C-alpha cells in the first residue's frame, strides 16, 4: 500500500510538471502537442506490441476513440497556449474551472439531474478565476485559453468512462494518442496559413523536454497511475490529483519566480478555489462513509 501511495504522488507531481515543460519548450502549442502525442503513440505501440497486448479494433470503435483523442489534443493545445500567453500558475488555476463545467456537462451526457451543490462549488472556482482576471488583465488571453482547456477537460473523462467499460486503459490511450495526432495533422496546416509559426522543428533542447514530456510525464505517469490504482481506491486517487495544480504552481514559483509577478488578487482567487476543492473533498468523503454504512446495514447477518 505504501508503495502505491508513493507511485501515485510521483504521478501527480509529474502531471503538475507538464506545465513547466510547456513553458520551457519553444514550439507553438499546437506543434508541441503534435510531437507529444506522436512520441507517446509510438512508445505505447512498441510497449503493447512487445508485451503482446496490442488489440486491433474495428473501424467503428476506433473512430469513437479517435473523437475522444481529438478532444484530448485540443485540450492540451488550449492548456499550453494558456501557459504561453500567461504563466504556469495562472493556467493551472484556470483548470480549476473543470468542476464547474463538469457539474453541467456530465449530467447532460449521462442524462441525470444537475447537482446544485456541485454547481455551487464550481461557481466558487469561477469566482476565483474572475478575481485573478480582474487583478491581472494582462493575462486575459492566457485565462481565456485556460477556460477553454478546462471546458474540454470536463468532456473527455466522461466519454472515457464509457470507453473503459469495453477496452483496456492502454488500448484507449494508444488509440487516443493516434487519433489526436491525426486530427492535429489535418488542423494545423490550415491554422498555420492564418497564423504562421516562428519555428516548426524542435531545437536540441526542445527534443530533450519533448522526450521528457512524452516518456516520463505521459507514458511513465500513465503506468504509475495504473499500478497505484491496483491498491488504492478511485476516491483516494481523485483526491490526490487535487494536488496537481499545487505542485505545478510551486514549481512555477521555484523555477520561473512567478510569485514576483502575481498580485494579491491571484492569492484571493486561489483561496476561493481551494475552499471549493476542500469542500468537495469533505463531501465526497462523507458520501463514501455513508455508502459504506448503508451497505453494512443492508448486509444480511449469519
């Protein structure tokens, strides 16, 4: 169990580190994501082929996963655009709006009633982001892209739930990386006609960061998550992942000294978001304990 917790925290830390790498890589956000998905796809394909876990899916199933992969790709593009237009701290804080969007989108997709409590907590995060925007208008483009990234991030996990009932996580990840990479290969040429990029090829330093991003922060992190989830509940995993923006923001402060450029409004906004996160954690913990008690009561004796 102790080993699983360590693996999970390493995975969360590495997830927070992706924003740092996005800042270090000089490529445009779209090209950056294309390379990340391409390298990850090739790596996963080799791993699955050698471990004899590769599964050839039907065209219909492949297309379903490709669509989700495209959403993942656009999410990453928006996220790294947010990092480049603002900074690591602001972009990671904007991702906290995922709760608000999920409270609306998930009930629509799953055809259930909207949970007003979840919606209220999501509005706390939106209020926090508004405070940051109000005090830091120079980051408006970064905040806009951050909110788009949060919106897209609220969609693909809901769609992934349905896919994971039918396919293994590694198979889903492989096909999503291919689908996202293929989608970007079609979209990016048209985008660059309108907005040419300064460079299309990575520098030697960029290659180092890209390989670190794909191999360590994507493939290795994915494997760590799977290993940890064998021993740790999904609730504990989700709870731990609330630390991702915290790790990322701290790293941004240490590496880029971003705290020098942030005013009090950022910390007020972050405080509101953290309150929402803590309240949601408490609520989920209460619901889990209540569910266990109900199951114990309902279990027949003898």
